[in-house]
C-alpha cells in the first residue's frame, strides 16, 4: 500500500455495529468449541502415547462425543471430524492389539 493512500472503512451504522457484535460472539463460541475438541483429542493422544489402553478406551467415547458436537455446531466439517475419529480409532485398535 502506497504511503498516504486512504483506507476505506464502513460507516458505523446500526447494522454494521450489530454485525460486529454478532461476529465477535460467533468467533468466541467457535473458539470455545474448537478448544474443547482439541483438548479432548490431546488427552486421548497422550493416553495413546503412554500406551494406556484402558485410559484411552475410556477417553474414546468422550472424545468422539466432543467431535460429534463440533459437527452439530458447525465448528468442524463432518469429513474432518470423521477423519480424526478414524485415526484415533486405528491408533486405539493398534494399541489394544499390541497389548493382547
């Protein structure tokens, strides 16, 4: 951008201010949901990494539930969440097969 060039801004009409509030609220909700999913996945991966099959099995349903909620709330796309579930299930099955 050249120096001295004017930057266009929308006028702060009522509708623009409302749109700003809505966007900030949605972003906060999406961030909260994404954080919840990532935390659940991080816990499950930690259990899988420490070769704790029983703990990972217990965390699996909670993690998959969080992923399903993220799909319903449109925080994650269905394909992305299903890919995460598939990879976690494969890792869990491999760990259980190694233990047996």
